C-alpha cells in the first residue's frame, strides 16, 4: 500500500517535471530564438493580420477619446465623419510594412539581450518614420523621439529606476542561461525520480511498472498536445472575418506559439508511449520464459 502511494507521488512529480522541462525546451529553442520569429511571422499573412488588429485597437481607443464628451452612437453623421477623419490621420501609419519593421527590429534586440549577446536592451521606436500629426509628436516626451531608446532611460524618465528594477533588467540578460539550467535540472531530476520509481516497485514487476509509467506519461502528454491543437484551431476559425482587435491578434499569434509547443509535446508523448509499450512487452516475454522453465 505504501509503495503504491510513493509511486503515485513520484508519477505526479514526473508528469509535472516533464511538463516544465518540455516548456523550458520550447522557450529555449522558440521564444529565445530570433529565427523562429523570422520564419513564423513571414508567412500566412501574419504581419497583415497584426496590422489590422493593431489599427482596429487604435481606432477603438481614439474614437472613444475623441468622442468622450458625447456618445458616439448618438452623434450626427457629420460629427461621426469628423471623428473618423481625426482617427484616420492618427492611424494612417499603421500598415504591414510599419508593423514588420517595428517588430523585426525589436524582436532581434530583445532576443539578443536575453541571450546575453547585447549589453544594453534597446527599444526601437521610429516615430519620425510614422508621419504622426505635429500636435501628437509635440506631446511625446523627448526621450521617446530617439529611434533606439535605452530601456534604462525609460525607467529613469518614468521614475521606475529603482535598484530592484535595474537588477531585474540586468538579470534578464542571462535568461537563456537560466533556461538551460532549468532544462538540465529537469532532465536530471526526472532520471532520479524514475530510479526511485523502480526502487519502490516490486522486484519481479519493475519492467512492467516502468512500462505503465512511460505509457501513462506518453498518453497524458499526447492528450495535452491534442488539447493545444484544438485550441489553436478554435482561435483561428473565421479569422479573416473577425473585426475585434483582440480576436485578430490572439487568433494570429496563439497558433504560432502553440505549434512548436505541440510538436515538442507530441514527440515526447510518442517516444514515452513507445518506450512504455516496449518495456511492458519485455516483461510479458520474460514471464513466458520463466513459466516455460
């Protein structure tokens, strides 16, 4: 009874560790990899969809701002046209090329910093290229008008340059090292837990217990993979006809990040399931040989 309890605890720890380790692998080879974004964002109309979503979000926000003294729905046609004209002048720069330029440079800057390949994290903000109305640019703080802005200057000008925030910003530089460490610890811990799982299993059924363990891990991981795949399909359904900016952005980005995660989980699930079946069948053959003797 006690061995079953320990096996139950070890299985849950193994499943949790497997999930965390697989997620860390996803972060290391996708989230922290500039090539992942370059490949994923340059197909399936990603930048077009993001430009559409961002423009819709900006339009909604500016429409509320310009019509805050009066309900937009109660305005006359002329008043609405005036508001729409103002909004269009502020959002005219939002297009595929502008979004692509902004994201590509910033993603490269951020991933380089997180991989400790850059000493300073710069934010690319090409306000001068966007052709914003003069009344808007005049209200923008001077430090934001530099094309490449040091994040430390942002913290300083927003009164958030406390020692804790600066230390956190500096530690972000070593994100890839932290993730590598997490992967190593996760893999080693899983090996140790598998060893303990063998120890608490009965001597004659250890292969069988291990086979069941890997098979169950594989099946549960494949279920998680299938659930992620289903979620990806749901959010992308009818994307071309959606007008809500949050649905457009989530429907565009979520599948991009779920796809590599699904691949990682699927590969692990299939490998674990195959190992489990092989180990379980090995037990069956050994039992037949022993009975024959």
